[in-house]
C-alpha cells in the first residue's frame, strides 16, 4: 500500500508524506514526515500501521519537521542519506531558521547508498539510491515490486528540484536524473515531494534533459 498524505508546512507550502506499508503485515515505512505529526500519528493508529522506520529523501525543513515528534512517539529510527548531518544539525542549512523554526535532528541513521531497507517481512523492501543535486544528501527509495520510487524533490511532474540552496548543484542534479532516475524502468512511478506523481517514461522525453 502506498498512501500519500499532503500536509501543511506553512501558509504557502504543502508537502507530500508517504506511508509505504505491507498489506499483509501492516508493517512499513513513513517517508518524509514534514509537518503535522499529530495527524500522521492519528493515521497510524486508525489504520493499525506498524511503522518501523522513518525514511528521509533529503534534509530540508519541509521534509523533516515532524521527525522528532514521531520518533519520540514510536521509538523508531530515522534514516537519511550521506551528507545528511549537514542539514540535520544546522537550521540554516535545512532552512527552518528562515521560517521561524529551529529544527534539529539529533538521532539519525546515515545510509551510504546501495543498501536494502526492509521491515518485518523481508520481502517488503526498498533500495537506497544516492541522488545528490537538490541537496548533498538526496536519496531515492525504490521498490521494484511496486514499480515506484520515492524521489523527494529530485524530480517533479514537468520539472526538477531547485539547486540554489545550501549544498545544491545543478550539474549533480541533472546527472542524478539522467543516470539514476532514468535508469529505472519506464513504468516506474515517481512519487514526488510536492505536486502530482509522474513516471520515468513521461519525464525522460522532456527536452531539457537531453
């Protein structure tokens, strides 16, 4: 089961949180809990989900704002990619400082890329793909079984993430998209951090990626 939930990060921004949960066991992952921890915990309780890990696609404040509260409530690990501490420990780098918040993550597990993360059912798993460019720590979580990739702000429907924030690189982002995202099967659904989902096939023909 893939359950997207749109949360209000501020008056001008919404973000997509994803529950990726095994239908058989109800165990699963919570991806990019950016805000509204109470609402996300309510969903977990009402649907009898057993969330085993929080997975973070990148360390911007609108993707990590509810991590601490959910970690405290569920006592589970939060995982982020290489370079993640650059954002986890610095409110300017993660952007929260500029929106009247002070978000610091002090209990994260760093993933190097290439790992497989799983839950109680080891067949229910995600591949960890290093995806820098939007941020230093950009990470994609890919399910071959469900033909889905949780891509954060790496790529969007008809566009891609910005590269002018701390740790961003347009060259790295385009390399990530061309060499990592477009290497996935054409039918792969790209589940983005904001806006509509898309597919590899739909995005790889965009002229700006050629």
